[in-house]
C-alpha cells in the first residue's frame, strides 16, 4: 500500500487518439475552360553551315547564321547572327545585324547595327541605331515605311 492509504495500482494506459480524418476534396461543379495559349513567335533559322540561294518570304522571325543570297521579304524580324552573311535586298518589320549584310535594307519599324555588324547598302526605316564599332557604308533615310506585303497567288481562270 502506498502513502495516504491508496493502493499502488498501475494507472491504466491512455488510449491512443485516432488520427484526424483526412478531408476529402469536394468535386468541382464544372472544370474551368483552359485559358487561351499566348501567341508564340515562330523562328526560322538558317544554320551556320547552310547556304541558301533564292527568295525568302513569310510571317516568321528569321535568324541567319549561315549565308543567304537573293531577296528577303518577311513581315517580322530578320536577325543576322555573328558569322551570318546576307547578300540580298531586305524588306522586314525590323532588322538586327550582328553579322554582315550586303544589299539595301528597308524596315517598317527599326534597323539596328550591333557592334560586330557590317552593312553595305542603303537603309530606310523610322528608327535606325548604329552601335559603336559597327561598319556602315551607304545612305540612310529615316521616315515612315510601309510594312512589306505578302504577294498572293493569282486566282486560276477556267
């Protein structure tokens, strides 16, 4: 017997508490329609080992890492990468030259010659930027220029 006349019985173990029930999510009334995907700009790349002769037309951005001879008429951006060569007349929304262009360039938005860029020919655009170190030989004209239009094939006459 213990002190104060109480028996020394072992206390009953405390039963474990059951774990809290896991809440089950309620099903949604109706799934929300997916948000429309943002327009993704498409880019066409002329690789460093490629040599293309002819005309390029289209609605994609074009990056030239190799050589292009002919004519370029696109409604988006032309980018001539370092090491890229364009021997063509160019009509685009914007032109960024880090490589070399020989030919006249017309842009409806902007022409930019970066420090490693070389351009021989006349340029025409509302905005023209020539970085220190760039080489430019030709005439420049700043003013509003119409965006290049894509030619549509003529309808066949029966």
